[in-house]
């Protein structure tokens, strides 16, 4: 079972990230689905969906939900190589700084 990346289809950055990831996901670590779509609704209760912001969301195989910068860095880490190194460096910054940068972009 692969991790699932849920993305906001109305967000150019999210859609761009998905287009960036698909050719680089050589080991098919991820499935991709829109926020609010059938897959999203099947995986989350209404209460959980109400708490999830319109942002990049990763549902890991173990059931952990990651959002915003943590989700992006996790995905980059799973790509490996130089992307994994970049993710490791990014994780050195505190969450409030990472998410502030995420929102700016």
C-alpha cells in the first residue's frame, strides 16, 4: 500500500507539486487524489475532514496524516537522493517557520 497525497486541485502550487512528483516517483511510493474527492471522503470521517485545511495532505501507510511543510518534506525525503538531503535540511527549521514559508509560497 502506498502513501496517498491529497492535493487542492484549485491551488496552482499543489497541482504543480503533483506534476513535479509524478515523474520523479520512480518506485511508485505515492498515489494522488484531490482533496474532497471520493478517495479522500472514503479515508476520512466528516469530523476529520472538517479539521483538515485546504493544503497538501499526506496520508501515510501507517495512518499518520501530515499537512503543509511537513507533508512536502516527507514526500521529498521519500523521493531520495538530493531531495532527501534537502528535506533533512528543511526539517532542521522549526515547524512555525517552515509553515510560514509554505504559506508564503
